[in-house]
């Protein structure tokens, strides 16, 4: 800046002038004064939590820590789900409840001996040559529970089952599995399909 | 950065030591950054004593809060940010007592004048003093942005970090600061042909 310049006509001149402004040197003794003052302040120290938090912010470690944290979080969630499942009350609550209302039209009646329920499975399949029931009560083996054809293509089978929760499907012609279309409850079979669910609750008096 | 003998790794190492409780490691930090901080404060504030006090206060705050420095920004950006805030506070205090204050302390940046080019130096000094005066007339946030960008040679990104604003806001502040400074220079008669 050896001569007067027109800062108003060219902004770059102003930028240059700002860059070239003389730097102001600190007065003698300023550093000593600052250091003396700082000596009177207790030494800072990071808390353990602060160090832990900072570790996640180190650029080099950021992604590794984030990945590890995600894996840990996932593991915790899976374990939590298992824990919740373990603590869930059993599927067969106690108490006298109407069975007929639970499983129509596949009907169950409360047995007089208290050992099991007489369950009637009913399924309409006009064109079927054979229909069976496969479920958790017979290890999903349709051969162990063949149904009998009645009038109008109505297939029927009665089984005595102890109280509990069962999943089942009807098996048409030995190869086509169909969940009970009239079941009150269904749940995933884990393979993209669904099973019908039958709950037989303990009854105290019939 | 305009002034600096230590590289970023050395600074980061010293900061880490101070964060672990090693107080003496703060001394080289003070020696390294006192000149640029003073230069900044001196141009942000009108008095040399105010500037010295601001730098001192900035270092106290930095030392006290150094555990909060997380290393995501460069240390000097963080330190400049503290200094700018201290200068804002000092500027507000000074503004309240402006009428009772002594005339501005303008003489400190005086440079020794040689026998040769004395007139040239005088002219240069007059322009600089006029520019300083104009700079003090623009709003403090814009002044801080201009000083960090052009005097301390920070990148726009570093200016944004120091002022704790976004990149676009930093660009805008620098641009508006230049426009404001240009207008003040024009009003002060600094524009026009020689």
C-alpha cells in the first residue's frame, strides 16, 4: 500500500489491504502475565466419561467404534428379546374359560376326566381325495391324523388333546398344507406361511 | 494460519497432555498463540490494554475448558473462537462507557521510520490507520470474520469453525463484511483516485 488506493472500486484491493495490515505485536510481558495467571488455576483434567466420549470422536476410530457399538447394541437387543420371551407368561393361563368360543368351528369340549379335550377338526374340501391334520400335537405327521369325509365334502376328525397351545394345518391330498381358514388365531410358520393356532385352556369344572 | 511455528501434530500432542493434567504443557501453547491472538484482539478492540486483557481472558477460558476440546476442529480455530467471544464481551462493555473513555489508542502499531522513504511510510501508515478506523466501524461479527480470514489467513471453513457458524454463514459474513467495510471506506473518503 504505497499510495492511496480506491477500495470502493475493487474489492480485491480491500482484501489485499486487509492481508497487508501490519500485525500488532503483543506488549512485553504479556505471556508471562498469562502464564502467571494460569498457574493459579487448578489443572484441568478430563473425566473418565469425557475420555470415553472423546474416544468415539477420534476421526481414525470413529467408524470402527460406531460399528462395534452397533454390534453391541444389536446383541443387547437380541438378548433383551429373549429375556422378555422367557418372562412372558405361559400360553396356557389358568381359569375356567369357554372353549367353544375359542375354537369354532373346530370344536373342543372339556373332558370330564380332566386329562384332555375332545377336539373336533372340521374342514371343507369338496375336491380333495384325502385330508389330514398335521400339527405340533403329532409332530407334523399327516399320516397320524387322517380325516374322514362326511357329507358335502366336509372332512372331520376328533382327537383328544391335553391343555396347551398347538399349531396345525390341514394337509390336502398329502402334499398341500393349508392353515385352518376359520381359526381364531394364526401365527407365522417361520417360512413365509402361517399356521393356525389352537389354545386349549385348563378348565376346573365341566 | 498466519503465525505459527508448531505444526498441528505438536499442538495436538500438547493439548492432549494438558487434558491429562500436565499443566506445564500449556506454556508452549501460550507462547505459540499469544501473538496471533493479540493481533486479532488488537484489531477487534480499540485499546491495547483491552486487547491484552482479552488475550489473557481467552487463555484462561481455554485452559479452564480445554477438557471440552474434542479435537474435531483444529485447536487454533477453537482458540480463535474463544478470543472472538471475549472480544465481543469486551467490546460491549467498552461501548457502554464509550463517552467517558480516553481517545483511541492508535499509536501502538507504529513502525520505525527510516530516513529514506519517510513520506511513503507516512502515507502507508496513514492508510493503515484509516483502514483500522474503518474496520472498527463495521459490526463486530463481520469484523471478526474479516480478520480471521485475511489477517490470520484462516480458510473459510476454519472461520466457520472459529465463529461456530455454518460454512454458508461464514461466506456470507465475510462477503457482507467486505461490503460494509467498502462502504465505510467510501464514506471516510478513502475511495477515489490519489
